[in-house]
């Protein structure tokens, strides 16, 4: 009987903690959303071009519009790459100068609703995922409502192929890197799902309310938030587990190709054999011997770990699903070896 009462008390304490935690308001300064996306463009002869890009949204100075207080929002690119038939043909990385090009303003009202006003400045330069050019110019639109309940529908948001509107299916506590818990609203948004997290926005990105869920097929976009920064601290990380730098830039050290490909990074020779579905590593002077090589998938889950015992070894990736992966080798005396590769 006492055990039953104890379990019941723990249950209600958990419920109380989950739903009585302090509200985290939407930021009005010192916030940055790092995001990334890919799109496919089939071309003649059965060839496929894949374009990827990264960008950030950052809050700038405050401003007054029609007697209402807003925070300005800027944007800027962080990286670009192009794969033709999975061969890397172009890539670039850009420096970050906050807040970038100002293109709108954002605010949260006293009812936990977040509003955005689109200035419609040079819409062709906006990231392809956001589709902000379709939003009305100089008109306030609703981005988020952080006072939703389970079962509430979101009629102003972008519907998906399976549902007329996004619907809240559950409410959870989301753990942030800074040790805080925030309320997250899980939505019925496609295979991968989507969360709206108080004080941040959507896991699809700042403008996730008006984006389709990630479902990478031909002619559709696959876009996502990478990291969320608050007061210059990376507090939420969704897809780049290697380092904070990876939140804002990318380097394709290895790319899958019809023919075998290779790369040299930090004096380590890395060879990808498409025909064998293997990656070969070669190091100078036992540089990383006794260190651990770890592979992560795009959502930060560890999928492989191996202790390095020599100068040369290989990894079979025949069972890995298509997508982007990260490799990481930490060493006490040498520069860490980090990078990405794409499996087609």
C-alpha cells in the first residue's frame, strides 16, 4: 500500500514539474537560429543535381512600428554546396557578421503569441526553405502560439500532405544544453515530426510554422534547424553533434561518387570506396592510435565507434541508410579530426 502511494506521489510530482515549470519567453535580443537545407533538381539525361545551403537568422536592434515594439531580424548565408550525381562540384563557406541583412521584425505579445512583420527586402536572396516571399509584405502574421493544448489545430500554419492543418499531439519537457527544461509541443508534421519549443520556435527553423516538414524526395526541400544560440551560447543542438563551429558552417571532406573518391584532412588520408561501400582511414606516424573514431547520424545519434589500433583501417558502411554522417576523432596531443560524408 505504501509503495502504491509513493508511486502515485512521484507521478503527480512529475506532472506538476512538467507543466508548472517557468515559462520561457521568446527572445527579444541576442538570439540566433542556425539552419540548413537541401533540394534536388533532376536534369536531362537522368542526372540529379543536389544543392545545399546553410544560413542564420539573428535578432538585431529593437524598433517601434505603429507604436508597437519589435526586434529586427537579419539573415545571412553560412555555406553552400552543389553535388552533381553525388559528386561535389562546388562549395563555399561564409563568415558571420550579425545580424546580417535586416528583412523583418518579430515580437511576442502578452498572450504568448509570436508575430512577424515581413519587410520583403530582396526576397530572391532568402533561403529556399523559408518561402518568406509568399508572406504578405509589411503585414503582421502569426508565427507561434505557445499557449496551445493537446488537440489544438494550427490553421495559419503550412498544411502538409496528410493533414489539413498541423495539430498538437502531445506536450513534453525539452532539455536544453544550458540545463533548462522548456515546454515542447509535438505536431503531426510528417515522418520526422516537429516540435514547437517555447522561447525558440520550431525544430524546422525560425519560420517552421510556414514550412513543410522534412521529407526529402525529388523536387521537395529537406530543411531543419541546426542550432539555437542565446546570449552567444549554443543552448539547443539538433543535427550537428561534433562542435559548435559545425552549427554555422560545413565542409564536405568526403562525398559519395560513382567512382572512388578521396580527401586529405589534417594530415590524415581518408578514402571512400563507393564500389565497396567502405571508408578507409590512413594516419601518419600512428597519429591517432588508441583514440576512438565515432560516427554520428544527422540527428546526433552515435551509430559507430571503433578504437584505432594502427595507421590504416577501414569501416564498412553497407548497412548505413542514405544521408549525411559525421566522423570525429579526439586526441590529447593532436588536432581533432572532424568532418562529414554523404552516403547515397
